[in-house]
C-alpha cells in the first residue's frame, strides 16, 4: 500500500530536533542564542571595533596634552674679538649664558610663563683708563620674570581645548557604541543564516518524504505492469517522478551544506563541522503594539541612533571651535620681573629674588587675518557636518520605521497565513488519498495521481516554511526594536581597550 504522508505535527517535532546522533566533539545542539553568542565571542569584526575605539581614545589624550607645560633651556659661551674704533670700546668680549623658561597653558584660556636668565660678561680693553672706568668686569647678570597672557576674544575659555575635549569624549562614546552596532549586524546576519539552515532542514525532510512516496508509487506501478493492468508509459511516468524527487533531495541537501558552511565560518569553526540547530521553542509574541510605540522603543534601544546623538554633540563642540577661530585675536599681556647685576656670581644669583631692581609692564596685543577665508571655510564645513548628522538621524528613523513596518506586517498576517496553510495541507492530503483510492479502483489515471502528490508536497512545504517565516519575523521584530540580544540573554563582550 502507498505510504501515507507524515502529519504536520510530526514534521514540526522533527524540525525542533533534526539529528539525534552527534559527533563526539560536537555533542550538543546549537540554539539560536548559543550560535549568536559564539559569533560575538569569536568574530574578528569586534576586535577591529576595539581598535577603532582605542584610536578614538588617543585623540582625547592628544587634546589633554594641549595643557602640558613647555620647558626650554639653553647654555652657551661666546668670544667676540673686534678691532675697536675707540679706546673706550672693548677689544674682546667673553660671554657665558644660561637661560630657561616654562610656559603653562591654562584651561581658562590664559597662559602663564616664567623665565630665568643668568650670564657672565668679561671685557678686555686696550686702554688702561677704559679698564678702570668699567666698574664691574667681569659682570654677572641675572633676571627672573613672570608673565600672563589673557585672551579677550579669540581663545577666551580655550575652546580648542575644552570643546575639543568634549568632542573627543563624544567620539569615544560613538566608537564604543559602534561595537554594539557591529554586534547587531553580526547577530542579524547569524539570525538569517540560522533560519535558512532551519528551512533547509524542512526542505530536506519533506523532500525525503516525497522521495519515499515516489518510490512506493513506482513499486506499485511495476507490480501492476506485470499483470498488464497499466501501460508502460504509466510506469515511465512514475520513474520520471522518482528521478525528479531524487534531484530535489540532492538540491536540498546541497543548499543545507552551503548554509552549514556559512554558519560555521561565522562562528570560526571548521567548514565541515557538524552543526545541529533547533527552531525556537517559545511561542510567537502577542500584543506587539502599534508601529509608533515600537519606533519609540527602538530609538531608545538601538545603537545607531545613540551613535548619531554622540556625533551630533561632537559636531556642536567643533562648531564652537570654528566660531571662535573667526574672532579677532586680542590679548592682554602682563609681565613682572627682577634684575640683578654684581661682580660676584653668588650675589648676582641671590639678588635675583630681591625686588630692589625690578620691572613691570602691561600691553594689549591685536592680530587678525584679513579675509578669514580659512576660518570661514572651516566654519562652513563644520556646519555642513552637523547638518549631515541631522539628516542621518532622519534617515535612520525612517529606516527603523521601514524595518518595523515590515516585520509587524509579517507578524500580524503570518499567523492567519499559517492557519490557512495547515488547512490547505489537510485538504490536499484528503484529496490525494481520495484520488489514490480511485486510482486503485481503476477510476483515475497516473498523471492525476502524480499531480495531486506534487500539490500535497507543495502544500506541506509551504506550511512548514510559513511556520519558520513566522518564527523568523518574531526574532526580526526583536532585532528591529534593539532587544534581541537581551531577550536571548546575550551580553556583548565588554570593551577593555587595546594593550599598549
């Protein structure tokens, strides 16, 4: 008797556990959560994301270095022998000089400076009278000065430091969020391949079922041909059906192998490693809410929008820097210091810290670049960068809307389609069994039986694929809202920086 097709319930159960015997080193079934977690743990894209985040951190360190003090020091000796034009001019001057200064930029915009100079001067005269008139020879001179530069317009508050640091912090946040975006992209890629592999399992299973039916039909036709109940052409039709079913089984298995290789490579496993996957055992979510509510949830969860928010903050900080660069340079400079002159080296050095001889001054310095084309171009470029981020926010919001609208439509219509697909399977099964009974009684032909068997096969395949499509839409909805990893209990590997 011709073998009756397996029921839908049996196929669903076989979908959840596709293999019962595993290789010794692969003795487990990979759930969706296990596969995605393995991908996120091993995939090199996240390692590259770590490096990109570390590169962003170096920019902050460079900006903080703007406040590092600058130290200069010099020491030197010189000898100058010049033919004098007068007896009162030295014919030889020996100079030894030691100097140093330190400049410390302040976050407020000002600049502190301190300088110290110490030198020894010895002059040799041709005239003894001139030598006697040189009161101190050799002479030791020293000076100590403090200065403070305060910008009134350009550079006030030092935006090239404060705002650049704010922009850098935003860039670092965007870099770290970029890792989450990479993880999301990898999880979606893994999700789609995972469900393709599940679909392959369904196709292989049903193809094998239809192959058995075709074998039974051919055996039945061969039996009837022996007794002259059918013509040779009827038996040849059954042979052609069997050849087609064998081809379908081979094609389904080949696609299953291809998707197995792809999923294995995502997990950085050997391409031919056994891979046993199971469908989601949890029911499809209900009460998903409206599109607008889903969008609001997605905007608060998805890293794409958070990255753009960080980038917007960075461009606003850079916009302040560009506006500051357009201003006139107007600085107030104040300087105070002490001087010392003595024929004794030690006394000259000590007198430097005395206020007996001192100087003080204040000045106003003005500078500007005529035309300001560079500053105007920088400002315009920064404004355009900000407008671009705002446009990207709108773009991402519409993209999220499109993604959610698609999966919501699939969820709301998918269950009804699945019910109808299962009813179609039952109807096709009854139709085929009734036609097979008529065929055995001689009231039908082989062509009709083969056609009805094919229609039953298509109905079974559509029902199982619709079930998987519904399960996939459920996971894609969670992904579109930005909560898939949370629902699966997966943590993105934390960013720990890059080893120096």
